[in-house]
C-alpha cells in the first residue's frame, strides 16, 4: 500500500464527506493505493454515522471510534499502530489541510529520502488567540531541540512507515513527534510550505490549556529522550555539584572560625545555604540512584531500534 492517511477528528460531521471526496480524487489522479483511518475521538455529534456511511461508499475508509475523548495524541498512536502504508500522512479533518499536498509529500519521502516532512502553514487563517501562542511555542521548541521547523504543531505531516512504528505518542506529545523521531535516530527531517484554508465548518478546539500542557510535555520529552535510560547522569551530576558546593561553604566557615577568629558558624546565613546545598544534593543523588535502579529493572531496558540487517530492512 502506498499511503495511509490518519485523520483524528472530534465533532467534524459536516467536513468528513467533502474531505474524503477530495482525498479520493487526489488518489485516483495519482494512481495511489491508499487507506484512510478516521479516528473519532469521542465525538458528541453524528461523526460516527458519517464515517459508517463513507465506509460503504469508499472501501479504503476505516473507522475507529473511542468511547470518550482521549485527545489527538491517543488517536494518532492508535492510527500509527494500525496503518499499513509505506508513507503515513496525518492531517486534520476540518478541511483546513489541503489533500492536494499529498503527492508532493509522498514524493519527498519516497524520492527525496526524507524520514519525516512537516507542513508549514506560512499563511494562517487562525485567530490571534491561537497564532500568537503558537509562534511562541514554535520559537521555544526550536531553541530547546535544535530542530529547525517553523510549525511543529501542523497537523499535515508525512512519515516513512518505520518512523511511526518507532515512536509512542501520548499526552500532548503529537506536536513533538519530530523531536521523538530525531532521538530515535531519524535525522532527515524536512519541511514543506502548505496551504492553510479557512475553517469552513465548526470552530477551533484549541484552548490555552493545550498550550500550557504542550510546554510541560516539551520539558518531559526532552528529559525522557536524553535521560530516560540514564537518570543518574542528570540527578547524580547536579546532586554531586550541589553537595560539593555545600562542603566548600562548610570548609570556608570552619577555616574562618578557627583561623580568622570570626563569629560562630551558625550565626552566618552562609552556613544555612551550605547546609541546604548538602541536603538537596544528597536527595538529588539518591533520586538519581533510585531512578537508575528502576531504569535497569525495566522490561524494555534493552529495547533498541534496529534499522537494517544483512538480511534486509528491519521492520519494513
């Protein structure tokens, strides 16, 4: 199969028929074999009924319905587990992503050799309440990860199949798939300017809490990818440095007391800073030690991603 489309949706009953009609026209024009996984994230409207109707009209459509709203990351993760196409393309169901971008995204993966291509909505039609936080978020993510993408949260992305089979998405992590892909060893990450269309039906599901949660998830993903298997390298290092700083302070105060004949050590605020540094340093070191024990006892401690063997590609 050439292409798997993964389309999470929540209360998008008015958009689905037109979206699948556009997708089908693009696929026929380019002679692609394809499937579309429509993942209903607990919609309260008639989205599921529309999906069932579309399934009868288009055999390529596959529907998955959640019992309740779990979020976009959960929908994508289920789609990644079940997709079969050589190229996996994610897009939103609100008609703001243009299916006409699919052929070029496919070619960038299959012909240009990219592992992941992220869309860049250079000209947006969203309200300022969404565009300003998004710009701040994208700037912070570029600085913290070193990945030069303008629009991490663009729903229109294309992946080589083995990329989506190598990452696990949860929380608000869907916007950090390029970060997870990079740390999984997929380094050829590209970007394509894509058309962003005005919303035709319904209203945006974006809220300020998603922006805040997304930033917290960025901190989490940076920690997990860098120190998930070696927590002692972070907590142990910081704890040791803080403990040594406390020891240096205590040594200086002891020297001042016995050789410079200054006041008692406990009368100086510096004494309490040194004591606090030693206590916190010890706690951080122990946290790193416990984390190391947990990491070493984990069932997937020796789970590594193999790309190729002499017998051919792995997990293709």
